[in-house]
C-alpha cells in the first residue's frame, strides 16, 4: 500500500507538471495571438521601404512575397552585383523563430539545395522594428508551378528528378541535426538563375533533434501542432514529438500531390476526416496513380522516431522511379513553353 501511495503521489505530481505545462503553453499561445494581431495590423505596412540599403551592401527593391510571418523583398547585392532576397519579420514576433532559421542557414552554408545566407540584422522603419535575413534569391515554388501546368501535375520525367534534389537537401539538414517540420510544395523553389536546381526554403519551424553529441534528443510528450495540416504525418496530428521520419512523410505527401495533382484529403477541412483518410491511404493505396512510389512509401512508413533513415537507399528508390530512357539533360516541365 506504501507503494500505491507513492504511485498516487507521483501521479499527482505528474498531473501538476502537466497542468503547469499546459498553462505555459496557453500563455505562449495568447502571446503569439497578440503578436499576430500586431503583425496583421502591420501587414499592409512595409517593414522596410524601397531604396533602403542594409549592411551597406543590399539595396531593397519591391516586396515579392509574404509567408505566415514574414515579408520577402527582392534586393540588389552591390558587392556580388546580383539580386538577392531579404526576409523581414516583425520584431514583436517570437524572436526564436528567426534566430533558429539563421542558425540553420549558417550551419548549411554552401550546401547544394539550401539558399545561401548573406547577412542578418535588425531594422527600424519609423516606429516599426524588425529583424531580417539576407539570402540568395530563389524562383517560383513547386505549388505555383504545378498549378500553372496544363494538367496541374508534374510529368514523371520531371517529378522524381526534382524530388531527389529536395530529398538530398533534406538529408543534409537532418545530417546537421535539424528537422524542417514544414516540408511542402510551396517550400520547394526552383533557382532564380538556374531553374534546374531546386531549393528547400523556410527554416522558421525547424527543430534541433540531435544534441551536441549527435544523439537523438528524448522525445517530448504532447507537443503543440506544427507544420501544415495537409502535409503533416499522423504522428504530428497525434501531437507526438517529431523525428526525421516525419519530414519524410511530408516529402512523400508532397511527391504524391505534385504527381497526382491532389491528395485524397485535399478537399477535407476537418482534422478527423483528414486523419481517417491518411490512415486509409498508406503504401500502394497512397500510390495508386504512382505505383513506382510504393516502395518509397513503404520504406518511409516503416520508420519511427529513433530510426536514422537510410538516405542512400531512398535516393536509389527515387531514382528508380524515373522512366528508364530519361536523360539528365532533358528539360523540366517548367522549361517548356
Ligand atoms: P514564412 O516563414 O513566413 O512562411 P517563407 O520563408 O516561407 O516565409 O517565405 C514566404 C514566401 O516568400 C515563399 O513561399 C516564397 O515564395 C518567397 N520567398 C521566400 N524566400 C525566398 C527567397 N530566398 N527568394 C525568393 N523568394 C522567396
């Protein structure tokens, strides 16, 4: 009975810790909401004005994009004499986001398929404070490109070559100890100068999953929802802490959507229905229109949090999806007009 009491005390303690954690999470959420409101008010205001020069080198041009949090500007690098991009974020937003993105971009500087970071700093436009990253300019993303194609899907002569590049970039990211956690077609961009190169962008949701010794960190229980509903793994829906396998599931869903033109849950809006459809579509059921992808799907679905994926094996499986007569020099779908 003594043991039982102890167990009860432990349970109570666990519950206290859990409640405290929940409270903390709620407080953080509220803070983000408030920041979001500030951001939305600022949304139609430029964080930096055209013609400004940052770091004495980058001349700001027009705004070219905006994500959930950021404003993206085109800029001109007076040193390299070429265009670049500046990602600006309102300073009241969670500062850790951009800090982590900078850490990742610095760790992966020079890697193929990762936009090169050129600088970073803080800016003040009137009374609006922001932080920014200067980086290599990239071109259109795979979501926009797909929607502009005649059948709204990529040909098999393009898809697997493009996705292999994304998979290679992802393996470099994982190798450096980080997860992406928001892999999707709109975060895969063609190069601005070389449109046969594909880049993985947006490291705003990354997480370090290896500790300094290269050991997988202990998974946390009941983590918040991260990423984009359509592409997230069932583990992410279940609020499990994520591993490299979950980025690979997002990679799988991205590949299926890009090749099929949609996912079985594309028109669903509730979590429950999306989860049910994801559960029902695994392996060959997910790959009915791309049977060549079945082995890839089965391999990825077989991985769990603690597995280190065999990237070489995956590269081979994706290469095997290419039509046998495909030449490397063949143009990609977006190069035909
Ligand atoms: P967020 O973290 O707010 O989602 P992203 O980094 O995803 O911001 O950027 C939002 C959009 O801006 C992208 O979908 C892309 O179209 C554009 N963009 C981002 N980075 C670049 C870049 N380096 N060059 C050109 N366009 C970019």
